[in-house]
C-alpha cells in the first residue's frame, strides 16, 4: 500500500513540476517576442517546414475525410431523406471538426516530433549551451520562430483542408451517389453559419501554439543521447495528440454553448 501511495505521489509531483516548467517556457517565449532581430530571419524557413511541406499529407487526409463522410452519409440516409442533406453533413463535419482536428493530429506527429527531435539533438550535443555562450537567447532563436510559424500556418492548413475536404465530398457525391451539384451545395449553404468558420479557426490557432510549444519543451528537456532524443520526439507527439483532443472538446463546448 505504501508503494502505491509513493508511486502516485511521484506521478503527481512530476506532473506539477513539468507543468510549472512548461509555464516558464511559455512566459519566456512571450517575453522573447520582442527580440525580432534574432528570430525574424528564421520565420520563413519555419513556415516552409511547418506549412508548405505539410501540404501533401493535408491533401491526403482531407480528401479521404471528405469522401468517407459523403459515403457514410449516403449509406445511413434512406429514401425518405432529401439528398441535399448529404451536403449539409459534409459541410458541417469537415468545417467544424475534421479539418482542424485531423490536420492537427497528423501534424502533431509530423511537426511535433520533428521539432522535438531537432531541438533535442541540439540539447544533447550541447549546441544550445554554445548558443548561450555566444550570448544568443535560445528561446528567441529556437522556440519563437517555430511558435509563430505554427500559430499562423496551422489555421492556413486548416482552411486548405476544409476546402479540399468539402470538394472531395462534393465530387464523391456526384460520381458515386449520383447527387447533383445543385442539391449538394443547397444543403451546404442552407445550414451554414458563422460557427462553421469561427470554430475551426479558434481550434487551429490554439492547436498550433500548443503543439509547437510542447515539442519545444520536450526538445529542451532531452537527456541521454540518441535514446533521449527519441523519447522526447515520442512524448511530443503523444502529448500533443492528447492535448488536441482535450482542447477540441473544451473549445467546442465553450463556443457552442455560448452561442
């Protein structure tokens, strides 16, 4: 029994310890936003890595999400349900939920693990210590450009994913379910509202900030050589996915209940 309480206490201590350290990293990142001279020239490269290079996987995920949503909607509707409701289901599902969440879950693995591995390698090879010796602020140099790039590129990728997903659902409805374009977009337009656009944008901004900060934190706290870097990349991906799901529920509850 004593062992159980000791283990539980250790886990609780570790949770609050890392939570405090993570809060310190967030505060240092906010303070370093004024150091544009250090991170300004690195923004373009990070936006390219996080945003442009992620477009192929976003297209793949969004297209199949749209196609599957359209097919499932048609399969579950019977002859008494008007066909234009397929457009309604595809539009609501893709824009409100799948475009932001699926994109962020995939990028949590691709972007989050890559950032953690990159910064973790710099930590275990003492490159971060070298930056501090040369009077460079490692937060401004490593964290801020990735944080800003994630904050802006995740919403851009979400918008792109929404367009691809709805387009894929529309094309699938035309060629597979024999639904006309007029019927599909009748349902999509008839039930569209502001929350279809506010919700994914709010999610994607928060997801982008959360995933990049978690990845940077795990990278900065890497220890133990190559094994530690691998563990940091894994923790970054898993923790980011869990936070995406938690924040998805939290934002949806706050926005939908408020409005």
